[in-house]
C-alpha cells in the first residue's frame, strides 16, 4: 500500500510553512502518528534543525531533521534508524521548502511507495516567475497516489491576490540575473500588475 501526498504551494508570505506545521501537529495530536519534519540545508529561516513559520499567530516552529538539499537520499537511513528506535513505522514525512530539494520528485515517490504519507510545502515559482525546482511536478504524484493540492493564498499591498514573489535588494526589485538562491528574507507577495523584474530578457 502506498502513502498519499498533500502539497502546499504558493508565493512568499502565503503561510505555507504554517499550514505544513498545523497539519503535522494535527496528525501527531489526533491521529497519534509519528511525523518526521525535514528541513533542506538551503532553508535559511529558523535556526539549525528548526522549521519555523513567519506567521506569529500560527504553529510557530517544530524541530526538524536537517539534510543536504542536494542529497535527500541520505534521509532514508535516518528514517530506518528512527523506526528501529521508536519501534514502529514513521507514518508521515513533512518536507518544508521543497523547492530547494534535488531529486524531489523521485525522493517523494520513493517515500510514497514505502507507505509514508508525505506533506510538502514550497514555492511554486522563483523570483523570476518560472517554476522553482520540482514543486509543480509533484502534482502528478497527487493524481497518481491520491491526496490534495492546497494553493496557499497571499495578497499584494493593493489588495489583489499575489501570485508572484517579488525579491527586493536594498528595497528595489532584484534584477533578473541575480542568483536563484540567495540568503535573506527581502521578499514581498505581488500581483501581476505590481510584479517587476528588471532586465528580463523577453
């Protein structure tokens, strides 16, 4: 029997991490499941080994197993070791900031095939407004294995729904040729009308 996948997608400031932690907490509290929270090393918010939401009103933080973003496969041994230690199956794996994870599609499929439910939260688009990592590919797994896709909502300062993550450098829109992964937290959710990308080639 395979697991099911719950996907939480959206731009910056759409409460993706808060929603991931809320669902993880509900599974622990009500379903008495063991939930292992995973944090890719490229995630710079929160402390080491900590998944933390920017939403002060939500489920603020949970301890997490931190792993190299470029090698999620190292986690499989940690799951085996953990199951030996707790004497039962890890029912659910929750992955935050999934857009940073290499091999995310195959890694998630492997977890589902091993009968773990998987929760994944992450950005659908990067600051250039193109698909970020393999997050959007996971919708195929929702169709194949069952589960749900939640589009987490954010709003532009004008009040319209924000679909884009506007990166700011020194308060100004970041140019197209700045690196995809940058530490720091200068982002705003923006609607199509207010999203700006200087130097976009087309």
